[in-house]
């Protein structure tokens, strides 16, 4: 973008298969409000060659990120060894993006984009992150964040933070990146480096853990608090259907003022 910002997602073969997560993500950009135009800023980082090949068929900006001695093509189950390797590989890669001078919005592929989120980001933050559970206070470190969606500005503070975050995997070897973040967010290092952290309101950046209730303002919805690729794909497909009905209702002007529509999910993810 004009401010040197890119949107990044990661993908492996299991999520890149036809009628799976990647197709749903791209579809959300196409049918969202003012999101199709920012699809050109999305970089898909493929973690295996099959995902890379499928990306090249569907999207102009694909990057192959290989990890020697590791096959990330299968579904990585939460907290399994390959899952942990994948998450930490991602953190290290994002640090390198910041090093290159690019700010980024990172989005998991199981996050549907319904509106351009940039107007809802906090202007004074270096690092802002979505939440599984948001308590209403954007600066309260007791919010429960989710590493699947964040907006990070490239500067010395964020670069140092990502190096610290990555190195902290050795301090907490049994934890994944999100739980490590929950540990280190209270570390004096954060204050010392001057990193300004903000937590994003689930009213705009919701998910299955804490649903965004107002379809008139929702920007993204995450299939969090949900285990299993099939369950996620099922419910996200229904979610896209809910969004289409909402948009059609607005076109037909059948939604009266104050009526916001509603989700019929989670179902299998309940």
C-alpha cells in the first residue's frame, strides 16, 4: 500500500485444497464491503509446495516459505510438534518482514474479511492484536489476545519485540506463540522498548469465541474456539451465506434502522 503495508496470510496444503480454507478466505474478500480492492495487497505465504502451486492458480502474490526437514502439508493439530514449529516459523518470518521495512496486517486464513479494517485500527499503536475475549478496554493487558490477526508497524520497537518474542520460545518450550505472548506482554522489556500495544474490539474483529454481534460494523470474523478443519470450513461456509443474506437485505432495504441481521453460526464449532 502507499504506506508500505502488506496483508499476509500463511497456507499449507490441507488449507489450500479446493473448497477448503483458502477458497473461503478469497471469497470473503470478494463479497465484503470495500475489501475486493485490497485483495491485491494480500501476500499468501505457502508453507509447502502443494499450497504454493494452488496459490499460483488463484492469486497473483504467492511466496514459498520452506523449512528444512519439516513437512507442513498436513493439517497441523493444535499443540502438536509440527503445529508449534509452524507457529514459530511464522513469528520469525514476520520479524523478517518488519526488518525489510514493511508494516503488515497478519491474518489467519480462517478469518473472513467483511469490511476494510484500517479505519478501526488505533492510530497510536505499534502493535495491535485481535482478542478471543475483549473486556472493553483497549489498553488492558488482561485481555485475552489471539495471534491470528494483528496489525504491526515496522519500526525499531516492533523489530526488537518480534526478536524477543521469538527468543522467548526457549524460555517457554511447551507453549505456542500466543500463550508465550500472554506471558511476555507483562515483561518489563515491553515498557523499556516503548512498544505501544492495543487490543482490538471483538465488536469489529470478532470470532466464534466472542461473536461480533452487529453486522453493520463487523470487519472480520475468526473461526477461533473451534477444533478441526472440517468444522471450521463448514461453519465459515455458513457464515459467508449469512453475510450474503445480510447484503441482499440491505439492497432490498428490508433491514429497518436499528436491525443488524444475525449470524447462524457457530454450529459444528459450538
